[in-house]
C-alpha cells in the first residue's frame, strides 16, 4: 500500500556509508535525501564492476531495470509517496527464487535460459515493500551443497580469502553482502544454506521457524514439475526461507516483510512477530554447548565461542552448559540426515544409477553416514512418517527446555571456511583443517539440531581465527519466537562488535 510521507520533513543531518552501511541506515538516508535511490543503486553497480571479478557472486545482473526502479522510487519520494519499509533499497535475490523477467537458474544447466513470468511469493513481498533488485546471486546446482559452484555461473569465492569457499547454498549472497555489493539478501536454508555462508563470510543470517515464510516459487522443484502458485508447505518438514544482512536489526526488518501465510491462507489467519522474551541482555537465561565428541569443533572456534560466553557472563547473563534433556546430538543428526535426503530426493540429480553407485561406497570410512543418506533417498512412506514422529519429539524436547531457558548458543560449523574442494566424489571429499582432516559430511552436523526441530536461529559474527577467517555463532530460539533470537542477536552485537568488512573492499 502506498503511504504518504510529509514533504516538509526536515533533511536529516546524518552520515551514511554507501559501501557497508546497514539496510536500515540506507533506507533512512534515501528518505532523508542524503542519497537518492538511483545514486545508491548506481554506486552498488560500480562496486560490483570493481570487486565482483574477485568473488564471482552473481549469476545475472539487473542494472537497466534496477536503475529504472530506483528512479521511480526517487520520483515517488518527491511526490511524498513511500512504497514501504524498503523504499528504494538495492537488494539481492538468491538464484533459487523465481523472479519475473529475470533469468533464474538455480545452477541447473537446463535452466540456463529460464526466465519466469511470476515472482516467488517472497520476492513479491520484497518488491511490494519498495525494494530494488540488483541481481541474482550464485548457488550450487539445485541449491544442494555447502560450496557454491555450478556449470552456469562458475565458482563463488570467499571475500576473506578467495582460495576458500564462501559456503553454500546462499554463497553468492553471503559473499556479495560481505564485499558491500548490496544491502539485503533473500536466502533459503535446508542444510545450513543461510547459516554456513553467513558464518564463513562474517555476516548475519536468520534461519526462520519452519514454514514461517512461504516457499512458493522456490526451485527445486523444477518449473516443469510444479507451478509457482502451488503452496508447498504441506510437503516441507525442514527447509526455510530467511533473510541475510550485515546487521541483526536488518534481519528483523526483512523477516517482518517476508513472514506470514501464503495469500490463499490469509482469509483465515495472519502473523505478527512475537515480542522478545526479555528487554535487557542481563535478564536472558541462555544454554550453550561449545563442543561435542560426535563432531569435534576446531580449537580456535571453541575458543571464540568460549570467549562469547565469558563476555555475556560479564554482562550479567545467566548461562548453563549442556544439551537439553532428550537431545542426543548423534541421534538428532541421523534423523535429520535421513529426512534431508528424503526432501531432496525429488531432484533429477538422484538417479537410480547414482544411488546404486553410492551404495558401492558403503565401505568408506564415512560409509555409515552415506548409508543413512541413501536410506533417506529411498525411504518408504511408512518409515518417513516414523522419522517425522522423531522429528516432532525433538521439537517437544526443545519446547520443554525453552520453558526454562530463552535461547541456546552453539557453533555454526566444526571448522572455518575451507579451501575449494570440488571432488566429484562428494562422499570422498576430505577437507584440510589446521586441526586435522575432516570428512565432508561433518560440516552438516552443527546445523542439524535447529533444523530438525524447526526452531529459529540467528547467526552473527563472533570473532576471527588466527588466519583472519570469520567465525559465527548460532543463537537458537524457541519455535515460532523468532523475535527472541533476533533481539538477543542485536544485543550480543553490541558486546561482540558485529560485522567488519574484509580487507581490500573499500
């Protein structure tokens, strides 16, 4: 809805950093006349021309249309019309979301020239809020890896070290935000696809509560299999849509736009962001784990999480170490991994031939985890329902825990961003780490507790390794109480320092 604003509003005297300012600051600067939407949008494209060669964050750019949208935003503002909370803001869209008139590939060569006629629901909500789309950011094929590379757009590099991955599957968006090439990203998370790249690139990301944001218009499933108008929530037991940004307050801004029922469900109900449980940092009661023998955490990451806990204690926060009763990390991961495999089994990538080849590798050192994955790919409906009961039991255990505690802190991954490794044998990949080699599947483990339970997680930067690589921390909140983890993230940013730009991108 168009909203009139006062044309006599005084021009604010404010400083604004067009390179690394927050989304909230950018919108205020546009509305105050400090910078126009067109000037800011042009500035972002100039930065893309300067810096994107190093990181390769984009699949498709939208310069001509974006500048037209920005000019219209400026003209509307001159008439006293605000189109919403993102009026004139340059944003990014993961190439997993259908975007009308703009190429959408999700890394599939068969979709290299696919141009949708409709927007995904989440994309449309951002446009309705006044956003200007800069372009589509890179993702692995089918958004199905924790590295970002594909035959359509190539490999995305980490701005902190271009020899390392930016993470995946929202790796293009995380790299672009860290490099100052836009102000918000629309991401999705099934296997850490918001949290892992946010962690590796030193930005903020929010894995929303399950089905809080509509997934209509997301790929996969492929366009040939389903209309973007179909509500897929009934099929979804793990994947979520969520925001990415350089500041936790920006995550809240974007989530309040994205969240809520699909259009056909608004006849019956609506959504509002629940208030955070506490108003002061020192009033929060928080649980945490720093390490677990099931997936040992790199010593430097343990140290950073430990320092975070110590800093919160100094602020008066009450903290207690240990998993909730009823939560066994290894069991959680096994259930999650099977259900995740069942979810992605719809992909044409998983042919019978490939599945049979995977079965031949059961004898590998990590064969048991591969066995769990294949079991998920080929699971019967009866066994899938049984796993679903275990999944909901996990949520119940966390709900009991959150009757006493307000949030739970844990590492985002067992190692920092690793060097690119595109070995075609996914299961045979061994990642080099300063504390010893890790099998690839280990990097999926620390995201599994929140995903299985459907609980929200806000991830923020917590520190850096000796090599200068970012390390984030997961702030898990109660189911459907996304406002609590977001509020705690904003308060923790004040203690931990928040986002810092990588060297060389000024």
